[in-house]
């Protein structure tokens, strides 16, 4: 057995999130020619930060790691060179703690060796500390993703603290697109002026049909954006969400028929409202799923653009559905 590694002196502060914050330097170290019996006896009457792995070094240079279970099961005369893993997971000082921990997990080792650029052995990050890193990173990721953050904490902070000019640049184009959509909606309604003049009561239900489609679309859109932020594939929710939109449209249609008949005394008008609600709500669900997915695929943040764009598309389609149905039934 040789002396544990001496921590490398440095005037540089640890980088935030550096794996060195979890480093253990009081670890068992042996040479490649030491036998299993010698190494086992060297563990007695000494205190270590961890004995999950034994570092095999030649001088200060790391050669490999011996898992404790392999050491305990080995014959007395087996050399450390025969027992060691000559290709253990190794990281440099300053390595990001999350990347370092996942490197150990993917390699299947219980400890992670920290080695300088010159090959000098700095110490081990033991299993309990690796678990602490993974749990801390997991908690951080969950908080960020449940908050709708799709990249990193730095990106989230930047989006929250960006200047007035940056906020206007990010939001104004989508709102101008919404203004254009409002103009198209007015033009679309004007195209059905004759239908409206034949039964002015149709105008009473335009806001209701458009609003209900927007409301259902907004619910779907929120679920999709939240799902994208945690890595949920659109394919996993496509069928269920489409069925939900159809079911909600059907429920609203069934509820609308007796209410319209009771107030206006017209079954034909009630049928127009009911069919329009059903179709508009189903279409709005599809639009609300498609646009965030498309924007995410194009590398754009769906939180900025999909809402205004989805509203424009849903409103135009809802109006078109409503007046087409009205023309077919009342015309």
C-alpha cells in the first residue's frame, strides 16, 4: 500500500458545479505489483473516506481501479494489476458534476477517478457522493421543467431578465401576426354577409364558438408545451388528446342544443351551433398540438410563438367551420 494522494494546491476557486466539490482524497492506494493479501492488510487500522474502490498507481499516475468486492474475493497472491480495471471512468478537474456522474453510471463503476492533465491521481468521488450529485441534478431539472423551462437555468434566467428591447423583439412579430389574423377574420366574416343578413341570430354565437375552440386549444397547447419541456414525444399523447378534443366538443354540442332551443325556439339554429362547436373544438385540439411541435422541431421556443399563432389559426378555422355549417343548414 502507498500513501493516499495529496490534494493538488491551487489558488483557483472551484467552478460552480465542479465535480471536485465531491472529491475524496483519503482513499486506499496500492502499486500494480502489490498482492491482494498485502492490499487487504493495508486497509486495517486506517481510516478512509471510502473503500469502495482501491486506486492502483505507479508513482502519482493512475493505472486503474480495483472494486472492493473483487479484492475481497481474490487469492492472497493475485497482483493488483490482474484485479484492476485498467480503463476506469476518469474526469479532469473542473468537469461539470452532472456530466461526470453520468460518466461513472454509464461505465458501470461505483467510483469516479479525478485525474489531472498530466495523469496525476487527485482522488475518487465515492458512490454516496455520486448519488448526491445525481439527486441534486434531478431535483434541479424537475423544477426547471415543471416551470416550463426547455433549456437550462441560464437560459431561463436570461429570458426572465432580458431587456425591454429584447422582450419586444421576441414578442412583437407574433402579435403583429395576430393583428393580421384579426384582419383576415373580419374579411372572412364579411364574405358571409348574406348568410348573416338572412338570420342575424347567427352573429350572437360567433364569440361563443370562437372562445370555446380557443379555450380547448389553450388547454391542449399548455399540456403539449409542458410535455415537450420534459421530453415527452407528441406521438405518445396524440391519440389521447385528439380523443379528448372530440369528446369535449361532443359534450359542448350536446349541452348547447337544449339551451339554444329553449332561448331561441329554433332547432336548426341549435344544430348549427352544436355541429360548429363539435368541429371547431376537434380542429382546435389538432392545431394546438401541431404548432408547438413544429416550432420545437424548428428550434424556436414554443412559449413565445405558438400561443398567438395557434389563436389566429384556430379563430379563422372556427369562423370558417361555423359559417360553412350555417350556410349548409340554414341556406
